[in-house]
C-alpha cells in the first residue's frame, strides 16, 4: 500500500469515528445517548460528567495529527510508516465500541475496549521507537492512551458489577479505592518508563472528576481521589524537574 493511500485512509477513518460518535448521540443510537448509558450503568469509579469533555481535546489533537501525516512532505516519514494501518484499526475499534455499548452488550464492550487500548499501545510504542517523536506527534496518543486506560478500568468495573460479581465479600467502595490506587501506580510507572509527563495528567483530570462526583456523598472516595490526584501531580512535577536537570547535566 502506498504512503498516500495510507495517509488518506487515516483521514477517512477519523472522520468516520467523529460521525459515528455524533450520530450515536444525535439519533440517538438504540434510543440512548452515550452519557445516558453511563448514568444507567453507574459505578463508583465513573467520574463526573464534565470529565468526558476530554474527548473534544482528543479528537481535536487527532485531527491535527491526521492532517499533519497526510501532508505530502510527511507521508513517507518513518514514524508514520511504522504505525502503518494501526491508526485505521484503532478507529474501527472506536466505532465498534460505540455500537456494542449502545446496544448494551457489556461483555463485548469490554473486549472491544481492551482491543482499543492495545491498538493505542502499539501506536504509542512505535512512535517511541522512532528518532522523530516530537511532542506534536506523540501528544495526541499520550492523552488518548491515558483516557482509554481510565475508560478500560471503568468499563471493567461496569462489567463486574452488572454480571453479579460479589467482590469476594468486599464492598464496592473498597474495590473502588483499590482500583484508584492501581490506576495511580500505573500512571506513575508509565511516567518513569516512558518519560511521558502528559499521560499521568489524564489520570489527575479523571481522579479530580471522581472526587468532585462523590464530594459530600461518599467522603472516603472523594478524599482518596483528590489525594491520589495530588500525589500523581506532585510525582509528575518531581520527575519532570529531575529529567530536565539530567538533560542539562548531559549537555
């Protein structure tokens, strides 16, 4: 496949994702908007509604990304050749998730979400391996990967709750706290491994939203969410300062 065809397929695939997401809520698909289904399948780790506005930023950045890779001077760059059609495959999975979620196939939605997560990991890893991995090229997928990581945790919680899982006798609040800690550890480990200071900020955004949602209702969840958000943020600042000092020392 030529680089030009691949580049144009990426543009078409992203436009399809945006259209499917729009129609799913405008029609709405199967009689429910995406937000209404999130409210219906309510789990404690779901953030406040405003947090989902991050999708606007993600699609905006991905839009710039697909335009950039479609420019004739960029089509043959190694970074885009290495990604190949994985970005198209990712868009197909994104659209598929919308359909299975709106038709309330919870188990299938989790499987598709995991596939979506893995496809972004492949794209992110291939960008990381290239010499040219400027912030502009990596930023959309740092945020996208961070958000889908959070979304996968939420999707998993939904499937467990509505499949009748008893949580080994532990309360839903306890399991939510456990998942919050696991997510925080993931965000910090990812920061260390990839020197990526954007990915963990998505967790900060989500955790603040979880704290806001439970404020004055379930104080232990609200306080835990805010505390972990602060911890991740401080960790990111510390690692960023340390990384910058290391670079200056190497010069």
